[in-house]
C-alpha cells in the first residue's frame, strides 16, 4: 500500500473517532481530545510474539504503530492512583505496609475504570499518530549474558548480544481521546491523569530509561480542541477540592463546606456522590459527627 493511501486511511480513522465521540448525547456525556508530541522514542507491544524477538503493535489495517485503548486506560489508572497517595496519607487510609485500597469510593477508580464485575463511566479510544510516523532502528546490547542466564560472574570476555528493535521516532504527534459521563468531575480527573501519565510516567515499554515520554505543547492543544468540549471543573469537583487542604477532624471547617456544597449541587446524584466522599474523607469520625446529620438523607 502506498504511503499516500495510508495517510488518507489514517485521516479517515481520526474522523471516525471524532464522529464516535460526538455521537454520545451531549446532555450526559462530554469528550476530551489531547494532542501531544513524543519527546523520546516510543516502543509499544514489546511483549507480543515477533520473528525479530522484540515486537511492536501495528494497526492491522493501516500497518502503522498505535497505542491500544487498553494501554491508554492502564497508564491513566496508574497515574490517577499515584496522584491519590498524598490524599490517602492525609486521610489516614495508608496501612503500616504503605498500601491503601484504590477502589474505595473516595478514589473514584471504579467510576473511571470499572472492575471485574462493574463497568466504568469513561470510554478510552485507541491513540493514533496524526500522520504516518517515521520508524527508527534502536538497539539493546546486553554484555553479560552468562551472568543473567547461567549465574556466572560478569566478565569482560563475555560476548555482547545486540538486539535490534523498532521505535516510533521522537517529534511524532499522537492524539488521545476519551468520552466520560457528566458526573463526579470524571473528565477533569481523566485529563489530569492522562497529562501526568504522558509527561511524567511514560507510555509503552522501557519507560524507566526514558522511552515513551510526551511533551504537552499548549499551542498544539489550542488548535486541536476546536471541536472538543472545554474541560472545566464540575460543581462536584469544586465542592470536593477544599477538603484536600483540611483534616478529617476539622469539624468547624467541614460543616460550612457541606452547607455550601448542598446549595451548589443541583442533582441528587451529585449530592449522593458528595455525601459518600465526605464519609470516606472523615472515616471513623463521620459516624457521630454533625456532618452525618447534614448528609444522612443522601446516604441512606
């Protein structure tokens, strides 16, 4: 297939994804589109079987590298969970082994990503480059094979074993898309986690050595989101944010925040979600608190 034909099909793929996002009812859903540029080589699908030992994921119709939606969802969940650590510590949710339950209600992980028996309220799409990308040849060169395979001491006389593999070249621009329900500030949470994952955590394989990092070009962003919904913190998000600066025992501050939230939030669903958030935030102090009295009608 000619490169020009692939470029046309790739353009159609982006149009199809955009149309899919717009097909959701705007009263209940909103979409996000983030356009970012690779700052380092990208390697995806390294675990797949391949005749050249190190694989790469290619779209089976277009024949170009892409990032599957399952991978996008995974890195967003990881970045979101990492961002919860300071809040989990402040809420006393971290156990003696440094762990916390990332599927508690206050984390919104189940709302965003679902679980084995539930589905989330966010749909992640495959991420494609904006144009047919350049592929670069890279190399790994293990020097001490017998040390790793046979347990022998590393030595200079061991022969190196060059392993060549393909990567997507830096400066390649990708578009990431997602659709979320208009509740609990889900889209804002997804956007923050996705931007953090792309710029700080990395995508694909070998991220520990710098692969798969993206840069967020604000100029590109402004041009890319002409048709995408503007992401603003939802009323629910605004009501929850002040709790990040106080302690669960600050009853004098929690009461006024609850009163304000109940005036701002208009839907019963948001009020119930806010009540659950406060209950999780306060933990054991919630049971006998005035906050419980204020919110009990939305919990029981």
